[in-house]
């Protein structure tokens, strides 16, 4: 019995040492801002790349690049708004 109790105490001590520290609110907000900006930029970039690829296939330069650029902008803004609503909750 003594061994079991000793083991439990040692495990509790080890878990306290390993437990990650909580993030400060400033770090959390910075992470959220970085995530939202990355979502916006990546959506615009993906839309532009898709437009470029389709333009080279259909030989319609620059129309599909322009169209998919704006589709990427709309998708990126929609993602940022969705993320901001989640944060507010």
C-alpha cells in the first residue's frame, strides 16, 4: 500500500512539472490576428493561382486571373468574419 501511495504522489509532482503554462491574453490575441491575416492572404493567393492556371489552359489571359483574384478576396474576407465571430463567442 505504501508503494502505491508513494507512486501516486510522485506522479502528481511529475504532472505538475510537465503541465504547460497557460498563454497570456496578449499571446493568444496575437496568434488569432496572425491566423486571420494568414487566412486572408492564402485565400487571395490560392484564388489567383487557380485563375492563372485556368488562364493558361484556356488562353484567356488576364480575365480568369482577375475573376479568381476577387473570388479569393471574397472567400478570405468571409473566413476572417467567420473567425471573428467565433472569437466573440
